[in-house]
C-alpha cells in the first residue's frame, strides 16, 4: 500500500466508511478524522501517495476499526505526549511493545470537521487522556486547521524549474480544560513514511556535537555527520532517537526515489523554542529539551516533532502553533540543489544510492 495511488487510498477509505475531506491546489491532499490525519498527499489524483499507508487499507472491515491496525491508517497524524504517561504502562518494552497502548481518545479520537473548502479544512476535538498506572486524567481541547501552502521559494525560482510540488500549512490551538488542575500535555506530530525513505535532520553548525541523538530504546542505524543526521528507514528496527532544541534548525526532510526514477523530498518546517519546556523524554532520563524524534519500526519510519508542553498547574495552559510540510519531486540533481538551499545539507551521496552512510 505504500506504493498505492492517491485515488486508490481515498477509494479504500471511503469504501470503509471513513470520512475524507480533499484539498486541491496543483496537487491533492486528503484529511481524515482519525487522529486528525493528513492521510495522503500527491501531485495528482492518479499519482502515488507520497506518505505511508497501512498495507491492509483494502480490508473494509479493518478500515472501519483503525485502532486495530498496527501503525494506524498512515499519513501525518496528531498525537499527544508525554508518551510515558499516556502510552506505556510501566517501563517500556521496546522488544515486544506488550505494555504499550495508544489511547482511543488519541487515535482515532473523536474529531469533527467544523468548516472548510477546497483549500482548507478545520477539525476540532475534546480529549481526556488517562494517565497510565494511576487514577488521574488530563482533559483538553484541540483545533487543527490544514490549508494549502505555497512553496518556500517563489514559484518562478530557478530551483523549482521542472519540479512538481504540493504542500500544506497546519495551525493548531491546544487548551487545557478548566476542570483539569494538574498534569502536562503537548502536541506530538508524527509523519509516517515508507521503508526505503531516508531521513535527514540538519544540525546547527555552531553547536554540532554538543547534543548527541538520545536513544529511547533499541539502537537504530542512524549516522551522525558533521552537519546532519541521516537514517535510512528499513521499517523493522523498533528504534527511536530524540534531539535537543539546541541543535535543531527547525527543518528536517525525508527522501525516497519514486517509481519513475525521480526523487521526492518531503521537508517539514517546525517551530523550535529553546526557552520553553518540552515534556517527552526516555524512561529514567528526565529531559525538557526533546523537540524532535525519529522512529523506525512496524513497517514504516517516522519524522516527528513536539510542541512545548502545557502545564495545568503552573502554566501555560494554552498553545498556538503552526508548521509547514512541503513535497517536491524531480531529477536527482535538481532535488539535491533544492535540499542544499532549504536544509543547508549536501544530500547528493544519498540520492546516488551510496548506502555506505558511514
């Protein structure tokens, strides 16, 4: 299903009774209610879906119960952390995940469409997350607006000549409910990509080496370069790392080759606030700086980022945030030049299929 067409993904979802709202503007974007997902992006209806989709989307009975699908439906989903409080029951078991549960109030959740057109859509939900191993819960409201976005360079820019493009901007409002007086929560954005994709995370050159990738469990095959981290996703590692705000540039990307031999780059621009506290961290390693994470396992890879935390007791209790997701496709050299411009990283060795990332 990772190579399914955009139209095929949408057809399978609708056959399973999953509501889908489509955006159109030089490309196609589809949004579902399950975890407020951007479930598919493509340059046209008949083109491949650029995001990971669960390989069993053609099973109508399973699609009707997305919480039974490992990894969910796919796409770019919105979750909430800290993961240790809301997903893990006790010490994480990274080998079997036997004590890992995704709350149904998170995914699929109870989102509703509250307004939109061919260029934007707004979703809203109220969530109450029980804290694992206790009798407390954190209640909050989320509003998520997804709209068609222009590329980060002018359309007439020489680096966009012969390049296909589709992109979105997402804006969020997170507010802790009045009845919740204790607890923390954040927005956790997870972009799922097919195996064979390669993650690239640029590192601030002035502080390179000051904050190493922090492993959350099993070690993956990521490699540290002087100005970036690279990780080819195999979909089987069950590994995860996090990065501190001090080394992040606010952009990251994944690369993969399409069936027509062109290369696709999906880049994300996300906020990084070095003055705020972040609430997600590994077991027995309390940290307040983990704004970016990456995952490989269960058949896909993920490029993730977190918002600063809300704290019901000490504040803040409201958050406003926005990010952008840009997808480009073109010849190897053109995508390498575009990556150099947007990420300030030379990725030519990746696009030449040099698997010796060391």
